[in-house]
């Protein structure tokens, strides 16, 4: 694929926003769509291409909106459908795209489909959900929300039956063996696409279909249904994307790309914890290993990579031993742990050390895939482990050092969640306004990193190769696209590292830093010696 004909998502940087948490325009203590619109210039200036917004639909909010009660409206806390249309227009006017969550697997138990299903056995909605006389079917399916759920079945008094759910018991799973459900979801897609959105982050896709004797994940029938959604998209729209949330091993995610005819993008989950492992151990091996387990994907598809998101830092895709190690290192307080993960933000995880934060980001951007920035991580926001569930990483965005961090003018006690105000991460110190004015701030460094990455589509398209694998204290990645090379170097340790690289194949070329434009001289036939400061990274172009 050449730089000129690549689809937009190949070289995109995404920004994940929780509207509830971003900016409150009507001062009721809850962020809203108009608030987000007022911050679109900030987002544009960050250099990202596409905003992913968390669910905004009417919902009892038992799972912060992933429990949808009506697919065709906006939760009154967030605004109206008109506001949403304006958001899309305003974003598009600035050259930003917007994708939204498509929650396929389940609804809220408050959805009228479920309410009718449980109370009217003869209605067409009975078969919209997965009901059973017993709670012993599909026993090989794991429980995902381990801290709260004891079974994937819950008894419903009204129906006199058990219903199936992979997440909270307030989120009954839809029955995708019923073609009517598939049609319903296609209608939902159409509704939002007609409104102008640029695609969907499809939630929890591995679990659509259940079959006895399997773990009920990644089944061929599930892929058939997903391919149908893609066909619908391709037949009716242009330039829209489907991004798969499948928390699985890369070999299993491969199937979600199909032959380039299922998802355009898929999250790469397991590389994420290994970046944290590599940094804490000062050892590149976990990254070498997971990339060796990462297959090539079809040409027109792309991985989507991230360091953090709105959920716990998931440790599902690591061994038990690695999980215990990650918990011991990164979640020493039991309150920091949730399900099989860690409920902390990027900056606190990385000791609030800007060198480590920038290194982790640059490392992520150097691997194949299109990266996501989680709102607030670009300024190094902290978290609040004392809030319920995953709410501690969903606190109000910190805009300035004034009332409620500039998020809202409501009375502080009426905010949906308190702003972070602890010693190290207080909004009085960590906020957008302060960082705007400081050329060396994390925010400005992140902007520069994003700009550089986007200026060089080699990061999105290029092949990659690890160099000097035996020198595990550093990670060395050579990206190549046609006759262009970029060398990405990372010192994963707190001490100076000398690197000796065989770059004879590129002899006589200039080594130029992409970050500051400085030249490091010409490549020689002999080994090239390079020195990296503690936690330093370099992006070096090998210019012909
Ligand atoms: C994945 C979402 O990221 C998470 O927040 C949600 O709880 C589950 N899917 C269930 O929808």
C-alpha cells in the first residue's frame, strides 16, 4: 500500500473521550455534548484524527452506558440528538472524525426489548435474548466480571427462566441466532451512520453466539454475523470503519479482519501490558515475544494500539505468573486491582515520570498499528482508586486550576465524580492551561510526538524488524517502507546504555533525528555506536 492511497484509518491517531467527564456546558455537574463541542479546537490542536466517544445512549448507567436502554437517542445528561448532529458537523468542519460505541452483545435489562421478552412469552421479543430452564448450559464460558458476577446465568422471576449474560446481570445478552436481532442492529448502525458518524468501535464482539461444548468466544457463526455488518457498511457507505473490541490473542483477533472483509481495525490487547512489563523490568523481551505472536493482517486493515483506556488495565492476555508480577509491581494496594486488571491511569502507573510516559507513548507509536490516546493521559492526569468500579480513571478532565478544574461551574459536591486533588496529581498543578504555556510540558511533548508520527506514514505502513535483540535493556525497531527507514530506539532502563548496531546496509546515509531534526552524522560500514540516556528514546531517519 502506498502513502497516497492508504485509507484514513491506517495512519490515524485516535482520542478516546468520555463525554460525561470532558466538559460540562450547562453546569449540572455532568459533562455533555455541547461541552465536548466547546473543546474540539483543543482536540484538533492535539493533532489527532478521530474521536472515539464512549456510549451516550439512554441507560440506567449500571455499566456507565454500556447498558443501553434505547439505541436511538441520547441520554438526557448528555444532551439531545440535535446536539449530537452538531457535534458531528463541528468535528467534520475541523477535519476531525468521530466514531461511537456499538454495543452489540447485550442491552440493559431496562431496554423495552428485554422488558417485553421477560413478561410476554408469545411476543417476538422473547427470542431476542438467550433464555433457559436451567443454569447449566454453556458451562465452559468464563465469567468476565469476576469481582461481581458468580454465573453467566441469572434467574428472572417474571419469565420463570434463566437469562444469559457475559457481563453484569443487568446486561442480558442478545440472541444472535435470531435474524431479527441482526436486523435490529443493522437499523441501529444505519441510524447513526445517517447522522454522519464515521464508524463504530464494536463492543465485546467475541461473545455474540453461544454453542455447547465451546467457550462461546470467537465462534465461526459470530464471524458470519460480523461479516454481514461489514457488507452492509460497504454496500451503503464510504470511508466508515468498524473497530473490533476483542480482548483475545492476536492469532484469534486475526479472524476478525477476515480477508479484509470483516473489521477494518482491531485492538491489539496483549502488547499493552507487555510495554509496562518491559519498562519495569528494563527488558525488551516481553515485546519481542508478543510481536512474534502477532500475525500479519490483510493490507487494508490496521491494529489499534493503546496504553490505557476507560477500563481496568486488563491482564487477561498474560500468564498467571505475569499477572501476579504485574499486580505486585503496578498495583501493590489491593484497591488498585479490579477483576483481572489494574484500575490506574498512565501517569501514576509510570511514577509520574515524564521520561517513562513519553517513552511508553513513543514505543507504542513505533509498533505497527494506529494508536489511541485516552483523554487526560496527554496531560498526565492521576486517578482515584477509591471510586467504585472503573470510575477512578473516568474523573473530570482537568482544564485549569480554578473551580472544578474548569470542568464545570456546578457546586463541587454535585459533580458526577470529584476532580483529582491529591498532592501529586492535583488539578491545581496538572491541567491543560498550565501545560499550554510550558513548551516542555507533557502536553506539548505529546503534541509534537503525534505530529512527527503523522508526518511519517512509515509508522503506519512500514514493515518492522527488531535489531540487537540480544541487548535486551534496549528495544530497537527498524521500520522500513519502500526505500525509507526509521530506526526507533528505547532505553528501558534507568542507566546509560551503549548500543552497537550493524547498519552497514545503509552505509553513507545520514542519521537524522525526527524529533529535533538534528543530524547524528553518516552511517559507517563498521558498527554504529549509539548512546542512550536513562529512559531516552530516539526516532532516527536513515536518509538516502
Ligand atoms: C467493554 C467495555 O470497554 C467495558 O467498559 C464494558 O463494561 C464491557 N465491554 C461491557 O459492555
